[in-house]
């Protein structure tokens, strides 16, 4: 059965913008949908960092990390390795960067914001 509050892997990044996460140590739970069964995911603020986004500015960010016990999206056992992180600008909660640790030998995948024209985010940008 599909739970009312179930989220997909991409929508989770946007959903956490509305969660009550304000400082290091804050946590919230959500349901992440999977092919075989949904899993409870705990999202935790693990740090606050200043992040430089080229050609846009420097932002004060909350670093959040989702962690899940149980099974992955394919229904296989999931190691709680962590490594997935999202950097949310503190005032707007707009994601400015996200990363994921992939199994060896692949390494880390990082996605960063490349454009922010006409957004509230620019109010909070410090010069590079």
C-alpha cells in the first residue's frame, strides 16, 4: 500500500525544505517509497557550513543527511553507510548542493546549483 506521506528519491530533497530542521541535531522522519516496500528515513541536520557556489555566491547552509535502516529501493538489505547529503540555504531552504557516496571504485557524485536568477536565494548570497 502507498502511504499518504510517501516520497520518491528525488522528491525527498524538496520535501525536507518544509521539515522542522533548524539546527545541528534536529531530526525528522519520512517514508521513502521502494519497489518492494516503503522504508522509514530519518533526516538529520549534521552540520552548518558556508558553501561557495561559483558565479552565484557564498551561502550559510544546513547540511542534512538522510539515513535508512532496512532495505533499499530494490528490496535488498541496506547498509546504513550514510554519505548522502544535502546543503540547504538556511533562510530559504533551497538546496544549493547535494552529494552521494557510491560504492568503490566509483566514488562521490556531487550536484551543485548552477543558476539562481530571480530567486529569493540571491538575497542571502554573500560575495564570492
